[in-house]
């Protein structure tokens, strides 16, 4: 009886092994070894610096901050965030009270500055100093020649106006 039992167990084990091989071969899984996938990855993102105009004594001053690779309009977004502790200690602050974002639509030399997506799109009453901050920060971005601002001065029928850093030379 023991011999029969052992034979039956061996036969079942052999059948299970064959079935497993057939099933795994049928699903497209093939045994592999080490495969070459090319050279090692290289981190090549270089973060340049950005210039953000902040307020001190009623005027605007350029401050340099670290940038992020792939975020060319980060300086605009930085106007709506709190100043760093070092900047705050020397009396710098921002008149921009709403989160902003910059984008290019058609002409790569015209930066569209708008209220951050997801926030209510209401008209904004900008102070002259805040307008100077926005205009000069945008002008410091390479390639930008004009700045179209939501609720900017002399807005068109859609609420967009242009600002130019040259108009705020008395604040610099």
C-alpha cells in the first residue's frame, strides 16, 4: 500500500510540474537573464536662478532665488508666496496678494500673467507697487518682451491689460 501511495504522490507531483510548465509557457512568460537597457541615466537638469522683484521702502528691489528645471515662469508664482526668512529680516515683502501663474499662449515673447488656476477669476485692484513687481519680475524672464496681466491697467473688454517694467523706473 505504501508503494502505491508513493507512486501516486510522485505521479501527481510530476503532473503538477508538467501542468505548471505548460501554463507558464502559454501565458507568454519566458525565462530571462540580465538584459542590457543602454547606458546609465544622467541627471542633466540645471536649475538656473530667477529674479523676483520685492518691495522695500516703497520701491522694488530685485532678489535672486533658485529656479526649478522645466519651470521657466516660476518667478511669477513666487510673487504670491511669503518671502524667505532672510528677505523678511531685511524688510522685504510682496504687495502681490493673490497666487499668480505665467504662461505663453501664442507669441513666445508675450507672457500671460493670470490668477492661479482653480481660484475664482475675479477682478483685482493692483497697487502701483504690485504692478511694478509683476512687470519687472516678468521682464527679467529671458525672452519676455511684453506682459499681459489679468486686471492690468487699461484693460480690454475681456479684462486684460499690458504692463511694462519701464513704466515703473521710479520704483527701482
